[in-house]
């Protein structure tokens, strides 16, 4: 397997999801959880938790967050 396939092989049914600190009052938000046994993170829409979560490496997620922070602060 490759690293991406490994991230999708992990069962997230018992994961502890956390909501974004920027959650809107209408409930539209993103939830994230660490992928057990990996250096990955899973991301899902809190309104549609039955849709499979997107998964990314921790490095890719950190780069995304840095880019968003940079854009917000610009």
C-alpha cells in the first residue's frame, strides 16, 4: 500500500471528532480527527457525517491551515 491508501484503510467509527473553533451559529462547520496509527487527519462536514471523510497527511493539513491563516491575516 501507499501512504494515501493507508490513511483510507483506518476505521474512524470510534474517533473523537472536534469542531472548528470558527463554527458558525447555524451549525455549518468542519470537524477533524487524528487518524489512529498514522500521521494523518480526517476532515468531514458536520451536517453530513455519513459522507466519507476526506483524509490528508498531517503535513498537507498543516500547509492548508498555514495558507488559510496567511490569507485571513493579509
